[in-house]
C-alpha cells in the first residue's frame, strides 16, 4: 500500500480526488514496470542472451590484490558478466551490487562435513552469505567444495552429496532454488580416460558417489562443473602433444583435427574433446539428459618453473585470447554444437600466495597492480585508487595503477591499429549494455505513462 499512499500524497490540491480503483491500478502498473526495469539492470541474463557470456575465476590467495571496485573495472573491460568465487566474500558481493554480474559463490571444503551432518548449518550459511546480498547482487550458483571426488578423504566423499542436498533445502526454504543452483566442481581426473571422447567413463571408484550426484543435478536442473586444463596434457608430454591443438590454432594437428573413430566427430582443440569426454561419461551413467556441462576452470600460466614446458606469456596469450574469442562467438562442442559452452577462465589475477610450482602463481590475466600479465589484444582504462598492496578485500590503498580495456576490432582499440587479434568483442556484444540501458529508460518512461494513465 506504500505506492498507493505515495500517489495519494502526490495528487495536486487543484485536482479532485481520484477513485480508489484507479489509484490501485496505477500503483500496480508502476510497481510492476519499475520491477521490470530493476530486473533489467540487476539481472541482464534474464532479458538478454547469455550465449556469449564470459566467466572469470576471481581467486584471492594473495596479499597484494586491488579492491573489488578495481576488479569490477577490469571485468567490465573484458566484457565478463559471470564471476566465480571460491568463497562468499561479502566485500566483493557488496561491491558488485547492481552491476548485472552473475556470481557463483563457494562453500569451502572444510565446511562440507558439517553441512552434511548438521541440518541447521546450511540454513545458517544461507542466512549469512546469500540473503544479505540478493537480489541486489545476482548469485546464480553455489559450489560445494572443489574437486572433492578426486580426493582421498572418505568423510569428504561421503559428505558431498548430503551437504549439497542440505544446502538446496535451505535455499528452498528461502524460495531461492529457482534463482540459485547447487553444484560442485570436478577435476578431469574423475574420468578413467578422456580420449577418444566417446570412450570416456567415470572411474570405477568414483561411480558410487558420482551416480547419485548426477541424479541430484538432473533433478534440480543444476550444471555439471569441470575444471579442464589442456595445459596439463601439454606440460606432461610436450613432444607428443601438438601445441597448436591445445591453443585453438590452425596448423599441425588442428588443421585436419583429431577424429573420434567411434563417432566420426572431428576435434580442432583439446578443450572441446575434454568436455565431450565428460559428456560421454555422464551419458554412460544414464544422466545425459538435462545436465548442462560448464567449464568451471581453464587457463594457461604465463610463467613456470624450468620443468614446466609451455608456461610462457606468448602461449598464455594465445590460449586465453583464442578461448575468449571462441566463447564470444557462442560456439559449442562437436557433440553439442547448438549449445554454447559456458567457460570460466582461470584467473583474474596472479595470486602470490598459492602453493606449488611457479605456474600456480601465474595464471592471472592481470598482475595485482592492474597491468595485463600479457597481451591478448586489449588496451586499458586507467585505474586509480590503489597501489597493488593489501589483500584487496579489506580496504583500498592510495596511489595509482593502470589496467586495460578490450579492443573493439581485430586490430587496436579502434579496430585500425596493430593488435594481436586474439580476443576482440563484436559490435553486437558491445552494444548489449547500451541496448539494456535504453530498455531500462523505456521501461521507466512507460511506468510514468502508466501512472499518469491510471490517474486520468
């Protein structure tokens, strides 16, 4: 009734009072149309095609990252509208409120057993990490743990599905299951083999956990997430694995493609072969229908140890640049050409505190100061307000920095000058934001017209 009260308050004293039914109609029209305009801003995926949406993993295992506001500018420059976190960082989620960015947030491994055994734990987690942010920030999925089924902890293996079911129930209590899906990310190591794709199957010891999990995903309409890294295959055997095949480039094996002898499908890059291997394994587990496959992580390091073959800025630029161009074109895999493949690039920043070989700390598209880690055919906006110190989520710094902006053509930023051409954004993609803004403006005008019509 607040809308009705405001309409009554706003009537001119020179006008005679309007009938109650007209005021109610005007209030309802205003509310619905303003809600539509609000949704167009906050949830563009509901009003525009998401086929060319690029996802980025926003990791935070570092002590020198910029604040979330700077990350937002870099993501916009890349035309990335999906972001995946490994937690539910409140500062990041708040900073992205109203931006239209779709977030996947994560439940860390150490909470999985508790969610599985304590019915109240999932509800508490949802109240603390989801409810404070929706709908202002679009949260579309929650991942429970990361690569749990390739671990060796029996408690974790037993707890994964019950934890997912508990979290889904908690979201259902809040009427959020139509908006927020529950899933988990898997390593390719869940497969007993990955080539040829049609011969792939889940490992025998994984199946007792995987089969019911697939049933849950199919029932709830949640995606199957896989972390797929062609880089690992090249690093393990650089003499036998064709570099052009893993970098999405013509030449070598990619010219004729690699053919699956059972299906006759021709693969021009390894990532598509890996995804279709997962597709075949899911189908063999009798859950092929209704389970979308998303690549939750893939990338290429720009630096590595001496024994990490191929970890160079040039190869990282070629892999990620060609990958992002493929995503922008909305391409599917040979086994599902009509289904644009959703991909999350790993990662937004180099993370200096990640353990392991040097490559683990050099997967970022950007350095912590906002400079690109390598050239993928982009050019940058100036980002000021931090010096690249601090953890990026507990406060900003002073000083300044630089960042980048995505080129609009096959050359430089103007489409004329020199550039790598690895990743460019089509005019249609660039105009989506403009069209959405015009749509919002039109809806707001329509709301006013509806209100006036109701008053007349």
